[in-house]
């Protein structure tokens, strides 16, 4: 790591656009890059740009199939599930694509009390969730003190005689100072998430008025440096696709990951790829400046997967069920389920507070898990790595040589078994038990297979929260 790299502006706008202005690549160039990608070492910026310039459907198919192979090799059949808890939709910013924007008079505003946060948490626990993302608009009403209390409240909720509780809280919050991140770290958060929205420093101004804190591009683009200086091990980056040329955003996210690697010895833990969706009272949600087609969206997810092979890719319920089901094969490794984006609406479905955007996938947790079984995937509610300290550099030291698989697949099976025993519908349970049986039988290491089987028996007898 290089401390001199920290808090530097790492986006060279002209350089990134110039890489996209080059010729459409030949098949041989693409094949060479994809062969390198299969070594699971990632790609450099020029190679990523080359793939982004591909337009031929046959070559895009090759990219997609390479992404499928990379994902299968690293992640196997695991797919992490979580749910967002929106603690408030009050915001001082005026972003042109978001319903929470300050000038929007068309939605009802709300900031949840601690009792209401506990109620939301309790509802999610009753559906089987174990991982949540706390998220809110930016205002004085939900400052760091509020979020610390919200984290403690969420972790403190217990259901089913104390057996069920949230095991990992990630947070998606506005940029803050190093000392604030240190406070969040002390509350045992997992990943800190913050989207740059757009990495273009010139066009950023078009969507984020200068009279708000979010209008400060430099403060936002350096937020992950402050987070890691404050002790946060895992950070999650993202761009809102549709504001500008998606190819620039992909290159910029790769640059961001590379910057963190240089500065701290560890890149981002996750990358999120939301597309703009309809949102009440948000002009650019109805008039998308640079709309990303479904085919381009699939391509960019595949390119990110092979460029950052060990980085999680998160896909939210912005996308519809067909797109989400398809992309779990080509790169997505974390997915929300049964989500709602208006504060208070898990516990009170009739709650009419304003949503941040329109949802595309309305399937319940049980329906999502049944779909995954049909597709050959298993849900993972596992948080073992975080509680064992396998985070940041330590996680990557295990992940890159493939050693993390010794923990991830068994731990995913354990949390899957918990869900099937406690929450699944009879049909989903029947499907899931067959999937678990097949996965356990496929474990080649006899000692490991016996240990997995023994733990599954303990779970059947009532023990919970087992992990390696």
C-alpha cells in the first residue's frame, strides 16, 4: 500500500474517454483478453475498455460465457441475500433522479423512530432475513448519532425465543469524516456503501446542484479513503447507470478499485450497478439522459465480473425478475429480496411514505429462494467471515488462492438449512433439501463432508448460527 495515494483524485476524465474512442476490437483481441480473464487475476484498464467497445453479439456472448465461468469458479452456487431498511426519506440534497430530493413536494416524508426501526427489523427476521442494509436520505435528523442508535437497535432485536437476530448490518450513508467512520466501525458494521452516482467530474454538476453538500464532487469521490482510514475494512462503490455513458462509469469504478488497492492494499468489497428507474418528482427518472439497454446492462455486469473477479456485484430490486434471474449466472453475487424502499413499509404495508424509486422485482423471500433452487443456486445468509475477522486484506488473502471456499459453501449450506427448517413453504423446503443433499454429496473431502453433515444434524435438532 502507498499512503501517498490516499485522498488523491484518481479519475482522469480525458484519459477514460480517450480509451473509449478507440476502434472496435477484433475477435483475436477479445479472445486474448478473455483467456487472461480465466486466470482469475482481473484485467487492466485498457483491457476493460477494449471489452466495453465490443458491439458484435457473438463476441458479447463470449464475454458473458467467460463471466459465467469466472463466477462459477470463485462463488460456486452461492448467492448472498439481504434486505434494505430505509430509516428515512428526508433529504437536504436535490438530486435530479431521486424522489427523496429536497424540492419534491409529491411524497410524504418520514424518519423512523427507534421503535419503528425495531419493528421493521422484527418483520424481516420473521421472513428469514439475517443481513440488512441501513439506508436513509441525508439530513440533520439522521446524523451519525442517529445511525449509531439505529445500528444498536437493529442488532438488539430478537425473535423466536432469541434464536433469530440480525447478524450483519451494512450501511449506505452520505460521506462523512474519519472520526464518524471510526464510530460506525465501533458499532460492528459490515460494509460501508456509498455511490458516486456519476464519476464524470464535469457532468456530475448537472445532476447535483452546487448548493448542497452532495454537490461537492471531490468530497464524495474521496469518501472511501476516509472510511478506510477510519477503520472500515470493507467498502462498496457504485454508479447510477443512465446519467452518462455507462462505459465511462465502468472504467471509473475499475479505477476506483485500483486506487483503493494502491492506497490501502485492498480494493472495494462490492460494486453496485443500479439503473435509473421511475421515481415520483424526479425529472431525470422520467427523462433518462443516457439510458442503458438491457443488452448493454448484461454486458457491463459480465465485464465487471471478469475485471474484478473477487469483488461482489450487487443487484437491487430496481431490476425485474427476469433480468435478476438471468444475471445471477453472469456475475451478480449479492441480491436483495422482498425489498421495500419507503420507510416503515415492512411492518405496515399500507404505509404511504415516499419510495426512493419504483421496484421491478416484487417476489417474496420464499419465492426468490424457490427460484434459486430451480436455477441451481443456494441462498447464503452467512456472516461467518465478518465475525471471524476474515475481512478486508485477510479475506482477499484467502479468496485469491481459493481457500475461502472451505468456509463459504459450508456456511451457506448451514444458513440455507436454517431457512428451510424455520421459514420455508413446504414446496420450497422440499426443493431446498434436495439441493443441500446434492451439494453435500459433491464434497470430495471426506472429513469436511462429515463435519458438514454433523452440523446439519445439529441445525435440524434446533441449534442455530453455526459457522466455520
